[in-house]
C-alpha cells in the first residue's frame, strides 16, 4: 500500500480568492481616505470663513453705532492661510430710535474644487 501524504498549504485558487478580497477591501479604504481628506479640508475652510466673519463683527462691535453706515452694502476680501480668498459683505439696519442695529454679514469663497460656499451671520448691536 502506498502512503498518501496529507496535503498542507493553500491551493493557487485559494490564494487568488484571498488576494481579490484583500484588493477590494483596500480599494474601499482608499476611497474612504480621499473622502475624509476632502471633508477635513472643507471643514477647515468653513472654520476659517467663520473666523473671518467673526473678525468683521468684532470690529463693528468696537465702533459706535453712529459710525456704522446703515442701509449700505459694504464689501471687502481677505486671503486666508490656505490661499483662498474670502469675500465679506455686510449691511446694517438701525431701528427707529437709532439705539439698536442689526448687522447681516455674509462670507463667500470658492474652494479648490471650484465649488462656491457661503455662510451668513446676523448680529445685533446696541448703544
């Protein structure tokens, strides 16, 4: 009688199936990493835009209400640390007695993927 050896190791088909499963998993992780990087970048731009808006509101809060022009759209721009230009526009409206003003400030920017974004903040100032 011949002695049969018990086969040990993996067949070529088993190795190929394992490699296909591994490749699919790695490709899905690569797509997830790109999306995460894009979202992280967008969050950074949004934070910087909010900081630019807050800076303008704080400057307006330091001014007396008599020096803030009302009913006029005022615009300026700011280049952020990432090289993106943030455009700020704001307008102020005063109440009938002139002791309270509502400021509406909008910051717009275009991200590196050429998508346009904006945030709007509304603040009230009193004397």
